[in-house]
C-alpha cells in the first residue's frame, strides 16, 4: 500500500482527511471492502492508477470519475458513515 501512496499522493491526502473526519475504523473497512470487490465502498483514481470497486453509476459520480481519469486528476469515492 505504501507504493500506492507514493503513486497516488492526492488520493492519500484525501483518505487521510477522511480518516480524521470519519475515523480510522470506518475508512479502513471501506478501503478493505472496496479492494475486495464490494461496490459503493471505496474507489479512487489518480495519474492512471485505479484502486477499489466503482460505485453504482449515477450521472454526477460517473462524470467526476471519468473527468479525473481523462485529465489525470484525482478522484476518491468512499461510503459515508451512517449514524
């Protein structure tokens, strides 16, 4: 995973911000589930690298992910915690 952090530094920063806002346990669970193929948990794109599993297609989310892939930007989608 440290190799991915160096290849995807913006994604790593966003994940760290989500850890601070939502807690390590929730973020770790989302990443683990997304990496195992579960949709709607964690999906990230940066500089040609893609990790996780896509979310169900919605116009806004799909457009943002596609744009990030085209321009080489970063995109992170992660399930928000529930109360």
